[in-house]
C-alpha cells in the first residue's frame, strides 16, 4: 500500500485533480466552456509555487496571443485544415520572438482548441475562451500555492547520500582497476553517467525547495541543511569530473607498479574516501605518500610524453586538494530532515 501511495498518489497528482475540479466547477457555475480552462489547469501545475507564479505571468499574454491568432486566421480563411496549421505555427513563432517560451504550450493548445467552436462573433468567442483559460491558469496557480506545498528535504538527503556512496564505490573500483592494469570499464563509465544525472536532479530539488520557501514558512535549520547539501553536491560534481578523467585514461601502455607504490596508492585512496564520507575524527593524510606522488609527478613531467602514471598522480593530488577544503564549508548534520 505504501508503494502504491508513493508511486501514484504524489502531491502533484493530488493538486492536478483539485485544480481540475475547482476549474470545472467555476466554469459550470457561470455557464462557461469548460474544456479550455481544464486543459490549462492540467498543463500549468508546476513543482513549486514560485514556478507557477513566474510562469503564470508569461502564460497569460502567451494565451492571449494564441487566441488572437486563432480567431484572426479563422476569420480570414475559415475553419479548414490549414487554419490549424497556421494558428499553431504562428503562435509558436510569436511566443519565441517575444521570449514567451514558458507559455508556448498553453498558447498553442488555446489557439487550436478555439477554432472548432468559433462562429461569426469572433471577438466575443476570443474574450470568452481567453477568460476560461485565465480561470484555469489562476486556479492552478492558487492550488499550487496553497495546497500541499512540496517538501523535498527528505529526497535531497536520500539522493545526496546515495550519490556519495556511488562516488566512493566508483572511485575505489577504478583505482583497483588502474593498479591491476585493467582497461577502462564500461560498467563504471555508465555508473559515472548515472551519478552525474543524480547530482543534477538533486541540485534541481535543492533549487525547488529554496524557491518554495520564498512563499511559505520554514525553519532556519531546514534552510541551512539544504544550503549545506547544495555545497556538498557542488563538491561531488567537481570530484566526479576528476573521477571521469580517471575513467577515460588511455591504457595503451599499462603502468607498472611496485608493491610500495600500490600500498601507498591504496592507503591514499582509502583516506580520500574517508574524507568524502565525513570530516570528523579522521587520521591525517599520509604525508609520505603525497610527497611520493608529487616527486614522481615532477620527475615524469620532464619527459616529452607523459606516462599514464602521471595522469593518475595528478588527478589524485587534485582530489586531495578539493577534499582539504571540504571541512571549511560542508558540515551537513547527521540527522535527516524528518528528525527535525
């Protein structure tokens, strides 16, 4: 039952149903055409109230443009197939030229939906249909603003934790592959692609939540946690970039490692992974291993063609430099948002 609820009865679905019901009720109450208002209400439900308000300001003039184009085209050439094509294309073109892309879909639907019911009273038809579109637009915006304000903190926390675990898993496996002299792994490359998409989605959720709090009450601690997750995700994106460099290294010539080098690199990798997971109660990074990397990198950069080892050393030193700064700005509490 919980799975069904999570999958099929989300807040956005509930808000869409309420917006459609209220819109249809208002239109029927005043004996107005329902279809235009309902279509508008369905397509204008947004993830946040901020998006609804911002896009609603754009969608109103866009809908007016679509309706005007449809009525003018119908008046000039009648209700024929070409009318629909001209109305749709002209509406899209005008919205693009006037930078009303956010209202392009609603405007085009309004334009083509107005044509079948148009009669000799084109101006009255335009005003009536545009009025019902506005009802749908205002209703969906109001419902989105008042009903079930979205709370993404739990999703942000979960996805951020998943991204952290996936990042360290890929990092550890790739270092083992490099030490074993294996070629690039398609599975790890695909995992890195999925990780980048997850980080992008989680950043979007952070943006949605912060925008939503412009219009609703929130706890200062909740906002602080979301800001910290934003910074943490930014760090993870930087680390993923350098991890991708390790995944795409040319392996024409397999690097030859001494047992001492393997031991130092495994120890350094383990310590870097610890710093990805936490900044508290950590042992200091093995300075001798770092100095060995720096010296080896300095010696090998004097050659005309850099060996694979040099690229590996450079990426590890860069990851280390990024993680040194983590404790200065990433202190996400261990408690989840549900605990607050």
